C-alpha cells in the first residue's frame, strides 16, 4: 500500500497528478511498493514528489549542501521513507528496481533507485531521465 507522509493536500495532488506527468515514474513507484509489500510486508511512504527550484535550494541550504539541479523540479523524482528497511532489504529493492528499470542507457552510471541522505535524513529516491 502507498501512504503519504502526511495529510498534505499538496502531496496528495502530486501523487494523483504523477500518472499524467510521468507515467513511467508512477509505475516504478507502484512496482517498488509491490515488491516491498510482497517480500517484506511493508507499505511505501512517499515523502516528496515535486518541488520548485526555490524549494530545492532551501532544502540544500538547510542541509548545508552545494546546489545541484533536482529531478524533482521536473516531475522525475519520488522520495520514499526508508527507516523501516534493513540494509539487506534495501539491497534487494536496489537490485529489483535497477535491474528492471534503466535510468538512461546513455548514462549507465545513473540508477533509477538510490538510497541517500543530503543532510536532511536518509531516504529512497526513485527517478527517471
């Protein structure tokens, strides 16, 4: 089951709109959820989908991180909570998602799923090119 981190109307609307703005990312998020639920009995909690460049810059300032462009500003990123996942479960999800969905064949170093922390807390990051 997919859950949203809070009752935010903004996040709810973004999830509803994602299938029209980026169907591939919507489907990848559903697959991530399906795998997590079947293998581990866990729900997926979405914490972020779209953000403006200004919102992204503010997040980076809070994290004391250097600016870089974000796929979230283009409807190409979904953040999911990872606090309930053990390291081995993350590895299984990384293998399943990254072996099934290629980020961009012209950029083989990029991955569709990563787990990272820019300074605001560890989370899963699903992305498309």
